C-alpha cells in the first residue's frame, strides 16, 4: 500500500525568502485567530482566557521560552471580536518582537503557583485586571471561558461577578482542522525527525546506551532549528515489553529490538513519531512482532477518510487481551491515535478505552496513529507510528523514514553499519 504523494513532504525551506513562496506566517496567525473567534462565538462565550501555552500562541502568535510553560504567569484574553490581549513577563520585548500586539500587552499578575501567599491579595488584583479588560471589550456580562488555571484565581474571578465556564472545548474545536500553513509546518517538523532517525540508525550498535540515542536526537533536532524537544522515548530489549514509556542508561546488546518516539516542536508544531530497529539480525519472534504491528497500523490507515469516525478506526485494532494486557485501561496508549498540532493529544482521539468518539473525520485533520506488539520470546517489542493528514478522499502520511521493514543496525552485514 502506498499513501505518500508528492504532497506528503514539506514543500519549502525553513527560511523566508523574497524569491520563493514559503510558510506565510502573517496568514497563519490571522487564520488561527479567525478560527478561534468563530469557535468562541459558536460556543456562546464572550471570550476565552488562555493559560495553556499552545492556546496563547494560537490566538496571539507570540511565544516565550519553554521555561515558562508550567509557571502560570503568562495568559491571554481572546474576545469574540477584536484583537486579543496578552499579559506577558516581557512586555517591552514583545512590543519590539511582536508589533502586532504592541498595543495590547501588559505585565501579568501571578501568585507564582501559590508561592506568593494569599494574604497579599494577588488573586483579587488579577481578577480585577481581567474584569477591567472585559469591560473594555464590552463583554463583562458574557460567560468567560477558561482553558485551565489555578483554583484560587478562578474563585477570585467568580468573586468579581464573572461567569466562568469551560473554554478549552471551544479552542479545541478551533484547532481541530489545520490551515495550509499549519500542515506545512507539521511536515517540516516531521522531516526533521526523518533526518534524526538516520543518525539514530547509524548510532545503534552494541554498547550504545539508550540515553546516548536521546542525546543524539536532541543535538540533531536543535541544530536543525527545533525550539523544544519534549521527549525522546528510547527503549531497548526487555524494557520494551511491557512498554516502559521512558529511557534509561541500558546498554544496547546484540539481538535487542530498539524503539524510539521523538516528540519535538518546530515553530510550535509538534511531532509524535515512533520507529523500531534491531541490533543485528532479528529472530522469528521479533519479525512476527514487527509484521503484526505493521499490519495493525496499515489496517487503521486504510480506514482514514472524511466521514469515518475514530471508533470505526480503533475497531480494527486488537483488544488488550490479544496482545498480553489485562484490559484497555492498562493497554492505553499502545494501540492509539491522537491529534497533532501545537499540542500533542489534540482531537481526534482513537482508543478502545474511550469508546464513543463518533464525530466524523474531516479534511484537514492531522493526527498520529500508533501500534505496539511484544515479541513472544520476551526480547523486546515493535512500535510503529505514522502522522497522517486527512485529504478529500483518503489521507497522506507525512512521516517518511522507512517503516515497511525492521531495519537491522550495528553489526557486520546489517543494513546500517
């Protein structure tokens, strides 16, 4: 089966040029804001107050270092109409680097995740700051959506008479369908992992440690322009069955299966991209595990087209007991699918654990599908993951490092040595 097309790889280089079309970042930011405000209007909200870093970036086209991702000291208000307002730790810098928000940026008020004690009334001051902004936009009587926030801050908003409701669903609605520029950035991010897997394959040999492969991936990705390497799962040998979901300092040995998942971000857009290798030549059990995982993922990809539901896709995968797990809760994430964009695990979600995902797939959705199968002799496991874009009549795969076979590495006579 062949799903790839000339459109399955990134079309343009990473640099902006005066002589060649590329990613249009102005169009990207305008289209994202329009989608967000349309979703906010459809949800019956006056605005959404965003603390989630990816939502902030989606509506304001601004960013700050990843060090601030979990600090809850940066937030943005996206009104149903008008320009968004950003509260950021570096307003002077933002007025220079992001002139489109220069008139709508100010310093945040934060508890530093509770480090500033409640008696200092920071929550009250924050709530009054937000109330003032709502009055400015004329939406102080409308429901205010929140994606996530500290409980004390939420209670302070309610004390100011603000009706606080769930805003995350509206923004997930907006982000579900990707624009052309978003899809191109997702292809660029995946292409960077394509290249990284070449370095990984060359490094796999007896004596190399799992954490060394993690270091190689980080080095390669950052040199190519990644802004965040969230995770590199590097799992070898018996650590792959059951899946440990983390790397260690285990030394790779002849006969080991090795699988990796590379999650990184290029201009905000993410990857989730597994590949499996073998140190030396595979035995029968390892080949069977890989071919089974490959069969399962091919069956799910064959299902992808507009109108099909996530439940229908997940139905082609085996039940948990068929691959050695007690139930779907314990096997969660092994036969799995999830949206990919500015975040991982966006909509749609594909899982037998969460049946009831009956919203049809639509053109422009981008998601990852992943399968796992342990070798019957306990020597490891196979893990394969593909990112796909839903097209008018099917899908295209944008993860292009070979997955049609178990690649042998690291010993004389192997495919990669």
